[in-house]
C-alpha cells in the first residue's frame, strides 16, 4: 500500500503561528476479485421480527440466496435469525445450495427485536473459525433493539471487542424504523461498513457491493498514528473514525482496506512560531496494517510531514493544495449535518436550520475566494441549503434524518 501526507499549505510564513489542515492518503493496490483470496466466513444475521414481514424479509432471504450462490467451496456461511428469540438456522458450513434454500424457506416473521442476541450468536459461529479466513458478521435489521441488551453504548461497543479477535461487523438498516446512530456506531467499532436500504429493492445492490469488497480485502486492522513534533499540537481529526490518544500522539483506526480504493484522513495541526527559514518536519505518521492472502504479515510504515518556512510574502503568494482543500470542505459540510441532527434531536429545529444555512454561506464564500475549490464548495452548499429548506417546511422525518446521517458517515469515513 502507498501512503502519503501533505498539508493544505506547503509554505508557511516564518515567525508566525499556523493552524494547518493536512491530508493523509492511503492508496490500496487493485486486486482481481476472481484471483486467490482468503476464504470468507460469513455469519448472516437477519431480523425476522414482525415489522420485517412481507417484502423486507423476502428481499433479505433472496439476498442470502444470492450470496450463497457466489461463495466458493472454500467459503463458509452461517444463518442466524432473531425476533425476541434467537435461532441458529444454519450452522457455519461450506455452502450447499439445497440446504441453504431449505433453511431460508423456514424463516418466518415473529415478534420483537433481540438484536444483541442475534449478533452474539453470529459471533459465536465465527469465533471458532480459522484466523486466516476473512470473518464478517452481516447484521440486517429494520427495528429498534427492545429485547436483550438495549443500551446503545453497550451495543455499539460489542463489535469493537470482537474486532480484536479478527471478526468484523457490517450493518444494513432497512426502511425508516431502525436506529441509524446505533448501526453506524456498530459498523465503526467493528471495522465494517454501514449501509441503508431505504426500500427493500435496494438490498441486492448493497449485498453485491459488500460481497465485492470482501473478495477484494487486502489488509485488516489498518491504523494511522499521528505523532506531532515538539511543540506542534494535534487540534483534531475531521473524519469519523475511532481514535484513541497514545503516548506522543493519536491513533486512528481505519478498519479494513479493499483493493483499488483510496482512504483519506484529514487532520489539523497547530504549528508554533517557525524560527528559521527552510524545511521543517512538523509530524510523523505511522501506518500499521496486517496483509491477508498469500502473506499474512504485520507492516509498519513511517511517513514524515514536512513544510517549508518562507517569508510572509512568499507564503501569501502560494496557492492552497486543491485536493486537501476539497476534502476539508466536504468534511466541514458533513460536520454541519451532524450538528444539525444533534440540534433537531434536542427539539431546536431553528438552530439546526441556522447551522446548515451558515455552513452553506461559508462554503459559498470559500468558492468565491478559491476557484480550484469552487465546484466542490458550491455543490456542498446547495445540499446544505436543500436540507435547511426541508427543515423549514416541517419536522425532520425519519427518512431525512437517516439520509443526512448516512451521507455524513460515508463522507467522514474517507472512502
């Protein structure tokens, strides 16, 4: 994998303090989905509560059958369903089409939603699988957790502990009645993806996208550690990644990496007075990951972040890096959406509207001052204005909230 880091402004005025936006880019080499890959061990955990009756459950079962048809003889699949009770419909085993079809035909809608029980049963199926397999829980639900563990913080933490054992979690929310904050948090802590099927017929595309990613898995437990130089300070991470303070800096967990993708992390540094002209290293970034496939090995790469201290005139004349600027603008808009959701949840729709409008205005000002960023800034401003207009017409609907949350999550996950 290729890692690089660059500041928004490479030239900084000497004898001045600076708050600098920086972009860490991780380019993952492309792989052939049809080539050699580790075996996939998947626990498919499907909500069969009463609200899933009809097209939702039918589409979920069809997607499970589709997945089974595409797994190789070396892959294994288990099927767990849950309502208020948890049922192991198919233990983890190499896929047999006849057996899977019979298992899916037995799935019927039931009562309430024991989400934690279903997830834990899926984990049970994968904990005993070989460590060289790609192990993933696919959790699909359309409702609130109202049986078993119902505390959102406790539920969100479960996949993090499983991740230590090499088991990831991807979540798929159906419809408008589920808790999107919970499902995105579970995917975050589990190193997987968070999907939303607004309508049942969107499920096949989601399954296809998830399956394609799993077949292109290149590395797991990807993290980047930002270690600022003496007197330089990390002001914050603009992305929505799990992060933890470590001696000398902060570590950000990026989850899994798939062939052909680029992962981005945008962070802010405070650089104190630069005393002398010339190149200055303001931070070092440490990339760590475990490769999968033919070679299972731990890797560590250090990338220096260097700026140049120049005269104030030279610094003022230099243009900002357009890609760093674009990433900052997109993440700024995502943060405004998150803040508007928080305000709306507290019953303050007026402040939420004001937050979106103000962020849109700021983006338009950026567009007028920076031609290279104009297209991105204008597009984001239009989206924010549209969302503000929706809020002005009435209370935020469940669909609007989910649309804003998943859009923000996707952008702040740096994919």
